[in-house]
C-alpha cells in the first residue's frame, strides 16, 4: 500500500465516522437526512476506490450509479416523511416523534 491509498482510506473512514457521529448526535430530522447523505457518500467513494484497486472500474461505476439512484429515492421519500412530521408537529425534533404513537 502506498501513501495515497492510506490517506484515501483514512479520509473515507473519517467521512464515514463523521456521518455516524452526526446521525447519533443529531436531534433535528434534516440533520439526520444530511448524516445519511454523508454516509452514502463515504460508501460511494469506497466503491470507486475498490474498483480502482481491483481494476474493475466499469463494475464499480455501475454500482455507484445504482447507489446514487437508490440514494435519491430514499432521500426523496424521507424528505416527504419529514415534511409530514413537520406539518403534524410544527417541529423537526426527534424527541417529539415519540408522541406520534397511535
């Protein structure tokens, strides 16, 4: 492993850990969505790098395009749910979602 590989893996790990920390520490639903975006960007970068290392860039590109499409759909649905929660509660605080029990 050369230094570029080590730095890239460290950067992706830092990005992933940042997403995990933001996901755990955040109480705002918009910040939770942004945390999920950060996590998926870290996964995307790792897929690209794995394709580069193995020499199968075409397969990695196909996986990345699939991941981006799935990510857009998930974020669109989650944003719709967040908008519905905001209209119902007038707040985006995750602690108030517990009050939505039927």
